[in-house]
C-alpha cells in the first residue's frame, strides 16, 4: 500500500517528462522553420535578408515626388549637379561612404553663380550707361540758367533707370516665390513617406502628432511668404525709390519700418516653427519609446522564448527601416538644398549687380540714384533671406524627423 502510494507520483512525473519531450519534438521544427538559425556564411545570408527587407519597404513606399523633382532638377540645372539617386545614397550609407560628393556640389554651385553674374552683366551695363546719362544731363542743366529741357531729359533717364531696376527686382521676387512653391510642394510630397517610415520604426505617437502640425505649418509658411512678406519687400523697394525721386515726399522711414517688420516676421516664423516642432516631437518620441519598451518587456516576460525571437525580428526590421529613412531623408535634404540654392544664387547675382552699380554711380555725382540702387539691393537681401529661411525650416523639419526616429529606437533599446 505504501509502495503504491510512492510509485504514483513517480509515474506521473515520468509521464509529464515524456509529454514535454513530445511537445518539444513537435513544436521545435515549426519554431525553427519560422525563425531559421543562421547557416554557414552568416554574413552573406544576413546581407541578403537586409536587402530583401529594403526592397520590400522601397516597393511599398510612394516615392514618386522624389523622382519628379530629381527629373526637374536634371532638366533645369542638370549640368551643375552631381549625380545622385535614392539607390546610390542607400548603397553608400550601407558601405559607410559619403552619400554625396560635396566637392562636386560646390563646384557646380560656383559655376552656376559665375554664369548668372555674367548673364547679369548686361543689366549692370545698362544701369551704368543710364546713370552716366543722368550725370551728363545734370551737368548740362547746371551749365545753363534755363534748364527745363535738361531737367525733363534727366528725369526721363532717371525714370527709365528705375523702371529697369524695378523690373529686374520683380524677376528676383518671382524667382524667390517659385523656389518657395517648389520647396513647399516637394516637402508635402515627401512628408507621407517620412511619416510612414517614422511610424515603422515605432514612432506611432510621434508620427500622429507631427503630421498635422507639419502640414499646417508648411501651408502657413508658404501663404505668409507669398501674401505678406514678399508684398512688403516689393513695397519697401518702391518706397525707397520714391523717396529718392521726390524731394518733398520722403518715405524713407516708412520703407525702413517695412523692412524691420519683414525681418521680425522671418524671425518669428522660424522661432515658432522650431518651438512647436520640438515640443510635439520630443513628447511623442518619449511616449513611443516608453510604451514600446513596456510592450517589449511584457512580451519577453510572458513569452520567454517566442517573445525574445519576436523582439529580435522587430529590431531587425526597425534597423532596416532606420537605414531606409536615413537614405530618404538625405535625398530629401539634398533636393531641398538644391531647390533653394540655385534661386538664391540667381538672386545673389542680381544683388551683386545692384551693389556694384550703386558703387560705380556714386562718383558721378548721382547720390540719389546710388541710394535708390543700394536700397533695391537691400530689399533683394531680404528676398535672399526669405528663401534661405524657408529652406532652413524644411531642412530642420526633415532633420527633426530623423532624430526623433533614432531617439525612439534608443529609448526602446
């Protein structure tokens, strides 16, 4: 009786051991089939797996906007651009190389600047010829007591010169507006891909918070540039010219006030955009990192074997997503840079023309004309700054998305 009582637990223990062995025998092949161990030549197999993940993610992303603007840049300024594409940048990142050749980009930009300065040489010549004509007419007017005809001729030459200057200023403002439109349109087409990749790395809360903020911010920036700042700059240039034409109608102080308002508007836009982007981004990334870390810990605790395998698989996919997001972001930054750089160089060439013309005209005794040309050059400086600030805002937006994705992964790990 005592032996039967003692043998019962032993038999049950043996049955449980055999049962667990059978479960392991049946479940292990399925688990190994779902999570295959690395075979011989693990580096080649891992590289093949990474390539497969990248190809799948690239196929699912909508990157038509990148191709469209790459083709546009190639048509317009392709001879000044270094050759780059998304696949090339992705391959360079994987190999630890420079994504782009900065030397080739710098040489192309310098060649474009010299080309634009030479193209603007005709405008400089016209301005100087008209200024010399005004100076000659002024001397003829002072040589005769009755110089009404000379005064009229000088006024006509002065107005012709100012009309030519304002026409080229209008072209510069239109160039800046087109550059901002292109940057806004490209960023709107790039944003869905960046937000998707950010969510794929685990930044679900961050992407949910950032997408509406960025869409509204980009729309507001483009609207303010076109409808507020550029009209203020054009009015500043016109008032600067008017204050030099009419002695009794001085509006130089008003022109200076409008210039200061434009500068304050630029500073306020950049400050507000940076602050809002930082607050929303950091709050979302911390929430994502803590939440995903909690989920990962719970998975490892509740499912010790399978949970660890799932966590490793998720980490691998997140790593490939980070690599792809970095490549897409670099291509986006490069396109934003070139979309802003070439119009800025064109505006800079006109700025050089006005500054040189003002310096050349002043020795001929045309002080008012020199001041008018210098004032138009100052307004062009603000047009240059508007395009530069817009490009910097978009560059910061892309950089923040990249940093937040890395921060989410760091907090998760």
